[in-house]
C-alpha cells in the first residue's frame, strides 16, 4: 500500500495531494467496522467467523462464568438486595424476550461491574476503541457507588425490565411492534411478518458500516422471532443506493490495509447472513437498487419490485468487482452474456427487464405496490410456518456450500480492489462530483 501511496503522491500538485490525502484518509471506512457507535456495542460479542450467533449473555452478565466474590454472599439487608436476588436478576436478564436496547444494556453492564468489582480502576480504552470506551465510561460514571447499592440498582433495573417485558408479551401477536435499538433501520413485526426497513431516505438508503451491522443484527433477531416471513424494504424513493461511498473517508494511510482486511470480513459476514437465513426472505424493492442491494437479491426467496425500480451494478465504474455471490448466481440465473452486461459493463435494468431475467419475481405498478405486496405477503404468512421454513431450506441447501465459497472469494478479491488506484480514483470522483457542479 505504501508503494501505491508513494507512486500516487509523487508528481501530484499540492491540491491533488490534498485530495489524495482525503481519499486515503477515507478509503474503506467500510473497513472501520469496529468503529461502531456506542449504540452497537454488542458487536464484540459476535463470532465473526462462526455461525452468526450472538452471545448476548456475556453482555448482560459479563461474568456469568465468573466466581462471585465471597463478600457478596450476604443476606438482604436494609441496604438492599441479597446475593440471591442479584443472581436471580442475572438469570432474569438472560431470559428477557425483548432486547432492552443498548442504553439499558450499558447501565446493566456498569452496575454489574460496580457490584462485583467496585469502582472502575481499569485503564481507559483508547479513543478509537469506541465500544469498550462506552462500557468503561458507563462503569466509571458510577464513581464510588457502594457495591451493595449497585447490586440493588441492578436488581431494580432488571425487575422493571421483566415487568415491562411481561406486559409486552401480553400484547396480541398481531400488534405492530417496533423493535427498539436500531438507528438506521425500522424493524416491525405484524401479522406473522417481520419487516426490516432501511431508513436513510435522504441518502437513498446508502449502506453505512453501522447499517450493515444493524441489518445483520435484525436478521439474527428475525431468524429467531415467531414470524413466518421476513421482508427487507427501503424507506423513501430508493430501495438502496448500495454501499455508502462516504464509508471511504477518514482513514489514515497506515490503516488502509488493515481496514480493507476487516472490510472483507464484514462483507463476507454480511452476505453470509443472507445465505444462511433460515426462513422465507422477501425483498420489497420499492425503488431503484444499486450495487450490493442488487446482488444480494438472488439470495432472497421472493423479490417483488415496483415498476419504478431499476437494478444497477456499476462495479467497474467504481474500480470494484462483483459481490453478494453475483459472480456465481447471476450467470447461472440469466446466462453469462446478460450477467456480463450487468456485472462487467454496469448496464442498468428496468424492473420489467430484471423480471424477464429472473432476478425479480413480480413487478407491481408503483401506485399499488405497497397494497398489493403486503396483501400477498399477509396471505402467505398464514401458511404453516414450519413447512415454509423446511421447503426454503430444501431449495437453498443444494448450493449453500458453493455460495459460501463464492462469497469468500469475492470478499478476498474486493479487499485487493479497495487498495487499487482505480478504486481510489473512482470514489474520489464521486465524492468530488458536487464540488464540480
Ligand atoms: C461491507 C460491505 C462492503 C461494500 C461492498 C461493496 C459494495 C459495492 C456497492 O454497493 S457499489 C455501489 C455504490 N453506490 C453507488 O455507486 C451509488 C452512488 N450514488 C449515486 O450514484 C447517486 O447518488 C444516485 C444515483 C444513487 C442518486 O442520484 P440523485 O437522485 O441525483 O441523488 P443524489 O446523488 O443527490 O443523492 C442524494 C444524497 O444521497 C447521497 N448518496 C446517494 N447514494 C450514496 C452512496 N451510495 N454513498 C454515499 N452517499 C450517497 C448523495 O451524496 C446525496 O447526499 P447529499 O445530499 O449530497 O448530502
């Protein structure tokens, strides 16, 4: 990478050098994937390389396997909760049906640490270690709060959560329940359908690193909830404009290679979630789709599109290469020639063309799109849940291994592409296009 940078810098005018520096500090923020906002501090508990399972237990109760200090084994006093109450609260947390949200999880974490270890005395994590820093800040903010009080507060907090969780579980399953804890998505469950809506309409639902993470979290939750069908759609005029190109900002030159490596891991995990998703997965493509939001469509079981939608994969224009398993799925679906037009030459398809190629299942007039799609899906969601799930898996299992291998290879190749001059220049052009107007 140093070679590429050196080559580029030599012979450039100062303005170009500044632009290069912007670019280099920018490229592949999609790679700064651990730089999640505090709200997503659950991420470290994810097994990146494994089976996409989330180990929430560790967050709520970070030391469930930890020996409780002897001095905590005391009976309930006027001061507060007994050790038994505390342990029972820890168990209750693990049983919570509804995610209490990251703010509450931070509080639980802090109180737990204070109750078991006392005031925070560990070194403050670095400024870039946002997740651990958020946890450290929450713990440190408790100052010298006595262990007993922290324990009581923990028990009280969990008790409040459990009662609100009880009352929410009495809500009729049909009720539209918006899931808390997402900043870039709106996730709702209604009529046996879990809807994940991309929610950055002013940016055409361009996918930020946070969004990739939240989509993975949402899919994980949807795979386990009691819904029959999961739907991905977009808020506003676009389905999604693909990878957010401002992800490629604020990265220093010496970080680039490492961030590219981590970016490839995130890409592989993100696409892996779609390959492995166990229930019927539907895309309601409400408007134009670009890049990765097009390629992953072949991993859905149904793709319903508005007649206003278009399908565009301008990878070559961006100095990049196909992902989302499209280098395997598109030629298989539409033949190598049509796939080449899309994936190599960036030909944009209309909804009708995408339907003719088999990428879209059915096209609806934009004016009736929402009504027709949701009526159809509500009817489907009443079909026997397990039969749908098993049938989906029977269809998908044939090619799962091939899909994972393709996904790994595409991610590896993109990792290299992100470091190329072609990719840097293309992204710089996009970022500077408004300035040129
Ligand atoms: C872990 C995964 C790693 C990534 C895997 C690889 C993924 C690859 C891809 O997805 S490649 C595709 C990347 N996307 C694009 O190239 C699209 C870029 N955007 C556009 O071409 C246009 O914005 C448009 C055609 C989508 C819409 O054009 P228009 O109708 O003229 O609107 P604006 O351009 O004014 O857009 C409004 C507003 O949104 C911002 N925006 C739109 N798309 C993106 C984007 N992809 N990245 C960043 N920002 C985007 C645009 O800048 C405007 O913002 P502003 O009003 O200027 O603040």
